[in-house]
C-alpha cells in the first residue's frame, strides 16, 4: 500500500518537462512497433513498399484480387508512385490490391527523356522485375504515348512483343490494352489504323482493347480543368474522370461486373 502511495505521489509531482519526456518515449515505442509490423508484413509478402519501386500495396494479396498496371507518367501519376493517379482510384473503387510499374516519358521503345535516362527505361526492360515480383488477376497496359512519333512499322512489333511476354507471364489474368491517347477527343494521325491493328492482335492474346477516343471519354468536358498547367498531364479532376470513364468502358465490354465475385473481375 505504501509502495502504491509513493508511486501516486511521484506521478502527481512530476514536472511538466518530465511529463513531456514520458509522452515522447511512449510515442516512440508505439511508432517503432507499428513500423516493425509494417516491415514484417512487407517482407512476408515478398515485396518492398518503397516509393522508388512504385508499389502501392492496399490489402494483403490473399484477401483481394490484384491489379497490375504498366505505363508512363499518366499511370505513375505526377508524384511518380501512383498516389492519386487513375489506377489507384480504380483499385480503391473495385477493392483491388494495386501494383504499378510506370515511369514518366518512357514507352515501348522510348527509354525516357534525355535528362532522365539512366534512371528510367522502356517498358520491356522493366518487365522481368515485375514478373518476378507481382501476381495479377487483371493487367492493364497503358503505354505508348511517348512512342507516337515513331512509325507503326517500328512501334507495333515492339507492342506485340511486349504484350506477348505479359500474357505469357500472367496467362490466367484478364488483360486490358488501353490505346495510347492524351486528354483530348481528337485522334492523332494514324489513330484508326493503329486501333484496327491493335484489335486484330488483341484477339490472339485474349485481350480487351479500350479506346478513349472511340468511347468519347473527353467529349463535352472542359479539357483545361482536367490537366495541370502543362496541358498534358491529368490533375486530380482529370484522374478522377479517367477512372470513371475507364470503369464504364470495362463494364460495357464485360471485363468487370459491379458486385460480382473475384472483385468484380469477369473471367
């Protein structure tokens, strides 16, 4: 009893500085415990969640379907790790785990802008790492914007070779190919021929083609409200619109069904 009274006396008579020290110690202990648990979970899942690896782990892979996204700055988002970009919005909406392999200014043949080369590389060069790292129930390929200045004779074989490798790596996943477009309803030169060739090829690898121009994603909207000052990259409003339009296109083509099993992914 005397010992209890002594402890109460000590607590009542601590100085403000001592209270601050106690609170700080407790906070550090709690934070350290949480960090350790997160690191342990990441290690068990066999992947890192550091920003440099462009991974967004939402929920454990054994409890939700996994979406894997390949692309460029549109897919990576303005911060380079997918936060706030349309893939993340789609995954949250559908309840999917979200993994992103995307680097700005890259493409199927483009290694990135000169100032970034050495830290960025084309899609095919990054693929082996993603194959080793990720499982996938649905795969999205949204690249090629930075290759549109190249001739179809150069570009299309590179696309086919890449998608062939993606299909081989994830043979049972739903595969979605998004026609490379910017935030505009106006098709680029050669768009129709490109899409026709992509549709024909997609049938050979059991892939679904989504064409934002044909699906009128950007018709009757204020285009300036959808991009940053550069007029190219989607801002928060633009990413929200892209996510909404993509979900609608996927539903129309029978790729997803709201409320269905397996996170709504239709097999």
